[in-house]
C-alpha cells in the first residue's frame, strides 16, 4: 500500500519539473530560440521564420510551416497569413487576377 503514495509523489515531482522547464522557456526574460534576443524583445521568439504577430503559435517552432493551407496557414512562407496575403502562392500575380491563387505553377 505504500507504493501508491510513492508513485503519486514521483508523478507530482515530474510534472512540477516539466512545468518549471516549460515556464522557463516561455518566460519573457528568456530566449526560446537562443538567438541572443530576449523573448520580450524578439519579433520571432520561436525562430521559425514567422513573426510573432503572424504566427498562430509563436512559442512553438515550425508549427506555422506545417499548416500551409487554410486562412491561418502561409502557402508561400513569406510570413503573411493566407487570409491577408495578396499573393498567396508567391508567383508574383495577385490573387484577384490569378486563375489559380493557390498554385504557383499555374497562373
């Protein structure tokens, strides 16, 4: 019967440690992407190439790149969300004039 309290203590200790590590990474005075710029001053704190203002997940690197389609994605990876990008596919032709605004091979 003494196993349950020991197990509970180990689990609680592990969760507290993980929580502390996560909090340390995202704290404003720390540097998540280790580029030498504090999170509070860094325009791209996770270092994935997408500015915090456009990044749907500014504390998780590369999550914006995974989601390329949809209104919050960035098809041409220029840092502008698809819903705000005048040229979603990055082919140089504005979406309004592009017959295939989501495919850079066809215009």
